[in-house]
C-alpha cells in the first residue's frame, strides 16, 4: 500500500513564524497535493505538483509556498503564519489522478 | 466553474438500514469518480471508485454512476455504527486534480 507520511500530527506555532509542513510518499507517485480542510468549507486546494521542481497554484495559494526538490517529498511553507491559517492540512499523492488520491494522516496546525 | 455537489445532510439512519448518498457534477467530460470516507479528526480514505455507467459493488457498498444525468451515488447496505462518518464525493475533472464535494455526514443510530 502507498504510504503518505506527514511529519507532524499536531503543531502549535506563533503568529509571524515561518512554518514548514513536510510530506513524504513512498510509491514513486508523480503528483502531490496540499489541501486545507475547515469546518463548513470542505477541502480547498492550496498547491499541487506534477513533477519534481514543478508547482501549480490551487484555489487558495495566498500566504503559502511549496517546494518539491525530490520526487517523494513535497513541503508546504507558511511564510509568516497568521491565526487564519489555523486548520487541518492534508497532503495527498497520486500516480495518475484518474486512479484517485492517497491522503496522509493530516497535520492539525494551530497558530496562536 | 467546475463543481461537485452532494446532498447536504446530515443523514441519520437506523442500524441495519440503507444509507443513500447522492452527488452531481458539472463537467460532462469527467471520467473517474470516487467516494472517500472520513472519520472525525482523521484523513479521507478511499472506499469506492467507479469509471463506467452502472453499479459497482464492494461488500456492503454500492456505487452507481449515470454519466448522462451527471450523477453518482453511494449506497451503504446494512448500515453499522462504524459507518458513521463524513462521505466525500470526488470527480476527476482535469488531468491532475480531483474536485471534491462538501461531504455528507452520516450517523447510524444503534
């Protein structure tokens, strides 16, 4: 089975801090995604990547950046954390999206 | 605007009953359709996918697809308390991304 690992399950950061969320997948998947999930708003795509060093903005990229230096790793960066970025962050990967995604276990980030 | 819409819920069913979840999508060219289950505080887990018109059964779950009506549904037979979760419909509308519905929360009453 594909495993998608997110480095932290829970994270508390202060306003203004630079925050790194790491995601690693072990099945050589081409595509990787970062979503945030908030009550009543569903899953919202932040960024995705379809190849190493390639990135595409999703629906809500403002305040975020990403890095994909190796195929297996996709990092989400909050340049200057703000309280409105308190959320559940979900990483996903797919070999081909026609076959669906596999999600990581999620990181619940609280910015205080 | 490419959209996926699900019946709003929440849906409450007695144990042993059939839970019926519905999903409509806007892009007629969509080819792949998925149902994810998400327990509270957990990440989504793929439980069913369907590509062709008709029914697909897997244990107590049946996915139904009607591309002409742009409609996909999920039936959960003999519902159990462990089926209590939010169910997300997802549709592959472009080469890379899935589009997700807002989810339907199902509660199975013992």
